[in-house]
C-alpha cells in the first residue's frame, strides 16, 4: 500500500536537500509535485487542497525558516499533516456495554465484510481475550452464511445459525439472546451487502440498527476503490451512526487514496486495516505509523508487535542458543525462518515496515514476493534431513534430484542455496554481536532475494 505515493514523495522532497532554507519560491514547485502525487494516489480533491494549504502555511512559518535542514523540516510537516488527515491516533473499539457488546458490520458486497467479521473476531480473541460470537443476517446469499460458518469454525468463534427464510432483525435478536445465555463478551453481526447503494439496502440496515442498538457500527470498505471508498463511506455515514471504518485489501492498493480521504470526508476514524485473505490479516490503524510508511521511514513498532505475536518464541530461543553455542545455522533452520515469514504476512508485509525500503529499486521489490517463499520452502522440502543438516553435501547430482523433486529448475536450487549462505553469514555476525554488520547483512539479503 502507498507504494506509488511513497516513491513520488521521496523524489519530490529530496530536491529540497540542497536548499539553504524554505522559501515561497522553492516550496511552490515542491508542493505542486506533492499535490500531483496525492491526486495520482486517488486522494479526493478537497482533502488534497486542504492538505497542501496547511503544509504551505506551516512551511513558511518562522520556526521552520530558521532550520538548517529544509528538506527534513518539510518532511516533518508533511508527516504531521498526513497524521492529522488520517485521524491523529488509533481509536480503539468501544466495548463498554453490558455483555455481549454488539458490533454491526456494514458495507457493499465484495468489500470483504464477511472475512473481516472473522478477522475481527480472531483479533478480539487473541488480543483482548474476549469470548466472541458471530452471526450472518445476509438472507440473500446462502453462500455468505456458509462462508461465515466455515471461517468461524477455523478460528474457534461461536457461530449462530441463520436461515434465508428468517428476517434479519429476528436473526440478530435470536443470536444476541443466545450470546447472553453463553456469557459471550462480544457478538459481531454480518449484514447483507449490495453491488451498489440503494434505498432498500439502507432501509433494511437502518431497521436492523434501530432494533439491536449496537455499540459499534463499522463500515467495511475496499481500499482499492480509491475515492469511491470515501464517497460510499459518506453515504453509509449519512444513513447510519457509524463509529468507525475497516479498510480492507490494503495490500492490493499501491495508491492509498482511500486511507487519506475517508476520515476527512466522514469524520469517522479508520479503526482497522485488513490485508490478505487469511484470518490473521487485520491490524489496528495507527495514523502516525502509516504516515511513516508513506514517507519511507518504515514502521518498526508494528513489525516488532507482529514478531511478538506471531513468532514461535520457543523455536526462536532454541535457534539463538544453538547459534551462540557455535552449532551453526543449517537449511532446516532456514526453512523454519521462511515459514515464520509466511506466518507474519509474507515478505512484502515485512519489507514495507522496514525503514529505508523506499531506496530499494522498485524492480527489485517487485521480484521479492511471497510465491518465492513457497518455492524456496518447496526446494528445502525436497532435500533429505541429512542434506538439510549438512548443506555442503549438496553438489551436482543431488541438486538435480532436488530440482526434479520440487518441480523447479537447477538455477532455482542454486539461487535458494545462495540466499541460505547469505543468511548463514548474517547469523555468524549475530553470534559475534556485531549489530552494524548484521544490519548490512539484512540489506544484502534483500538484494539476494531477487528472482
């Protein structure tokens, strides 16, 4: 997400580096390019106009003129304004209600609403230690009810049955009553979507909202729809007392315009951002962290939190002890590291959170993808345990056998082994405690991951 905007802003702000101070003349061209970058990112025009005006006023302020680093000063201003546009800080879910706290999910068909119900249920279970139930009131699509049931079973949520012969209000009331009897903390109610906004849809969801009085009414919107996402959000906000937004499919949107427009247009906070189809692909939306990502500064806090939540700590500790004892880093260890990366959302999700990744050429970043992870794991899976423990054994005929076993070419095996050797060297630096060398090793490893 934000790839195009990050690239454009980075190039634009670099041009100020040689300037002695910020003046109206040198800011004018820069802000014109920032404006173009935002519009190309599909940010709505009123948002862009207000944004540019506020940055201009701040940039020409006396406290900035005295700065010795005008490029950095402008970056700081742009970052601050990006944060303001997106909402200052993360706004947590309000669950202060007599249990079960009711969350109503609204949105158009295809926005990822049903998947988001399961993702949010899982997030509440794992991060808030809540007992969560889910129910679908979509009586128009039996497949939606079945989909929610499958997802609920996958992540161990309480699923309440519903049927297309029932009325949505009755379904919701019955589920809430059942949730009370089971002493659940939260119930999430999925609603019917339409391909577009219509009076019938709005009338139905308004009646449902009035009947159950949810404490949270979240609008689920596909970030890839750009400006249309903000327009749709406004239509729902006019019909319902929305409390927040979940922005889905953020990993498929290189522009990011929706994230920069929704808060300004609706006045409602983006509470979560969804990536991918897997049920662990949901994270709280932190405007300051997202602003840092947009400006190529990375998001180390989110990366650290992901590592804390998703990395198998027992395995990690064993690996550290093993390396510290000088036992070496073998291909079985490497395979486990690749699998950990998959669990953390893949290479792309991790790289976009690392500072300075905007300096990595876009063609190189495009070649680092999650299919590559799966292919590398497949290569290692084709090896014997002896080969994994003693990589030096892997020569000519063994390489050919491994390539045939995983359905890949000999050069794929060689590339994977080359990357393994780079990681092995990095681990040796980790053993010696040389952090600077290890950081350089990570950068080299990124280059080594080219397809």
